[in-house]
C-alpha cells in the first residue's frame, strides 16, 4: 500500500511543475493553510492573475480504479472566484505519467455531492444497506474526464468556467433526492449551458 503522505507529495510537486511549465509561479504552502496547497501567480503575459489550488491525489493500479476522496470540506462553498482543485491520478506503474484534472471548486463540490447522494439514495436499494456519510464521498475519475489537462480554466473566474461534468449530473442536481450541497452557489440557478 502506498504511503498517503508520499502520494500527497507526488501530487503537489507534479502540479507545481505543470504550473511552472505553463508560465505560473507556484508556491507550495505549508501544511495548515486550509483549502490551499499551492498559491500561483501568472508570471507571463498581461496582468498578474493569482489563483489558489487545492491538490487531491489518488493512486491506484488502473485508471478506471482512480477515485478521489472529496468529503465535507471539499464540498464547502467557494470563498472567491479563483479557487480550483487539481485532481491528480497516479498509477502504481511508474512508466505511466500522472494525469491532471483542473476543476473549479464549485464544480468539484457539486460532483462530490451529486455522486455520493445518488449512490446513497439510489431507488430500490434496501434500507440501511448504504449509510456512509457525505464526509466519505469518493468521486471516480470518469466524472472529471472533461477537465483533464484544462489548465486554461485557471485563466477564467469560476462563474465563467464551462461546466464539463456529465450531462446527467444536471438532472441529478435538480432532483430532490440528490440536489446540491448546502450553500452551493448553483442552488438558486444552475449554470447554462451545462
């Protein structure tokens, strides 16, 4: 079994390197700064855009087995328009390079809630069979496929970012049994288009 601290280190350093390759000046934050693992400033081009990045890294034996833990803290509302997750997928096979999924915070929060609540409240499942709290929400890699290598999303504010979640998630967000997390910015009005 992989050491979780080592997995976290792999993800954070991978993201910092990818940011630097793309003209960002990344700074790893010390443990204890909630919701932010990397502060990055766009060092090239016009303006000096700054973003906050939280890195989540998942490690598995196959791409289809990748699932990120996105619990209650990950589902909290955005505090501003420049908060992002970069979800890193790492295989045990060292010949395979890590994969990165750049996701605005509100999109990740919605996906985590929707996937968990849909699983928890699936019609036809015997009562008491599924009772894991939302704090144990795990989101599979396929849900974020549209965000793979979308480093360009760091250049737009959250409300301007296209929603690249599966189309069916919009319908689930509208269902009473699933919905969206408390305080989520989309509760009043879903983004259009989705």
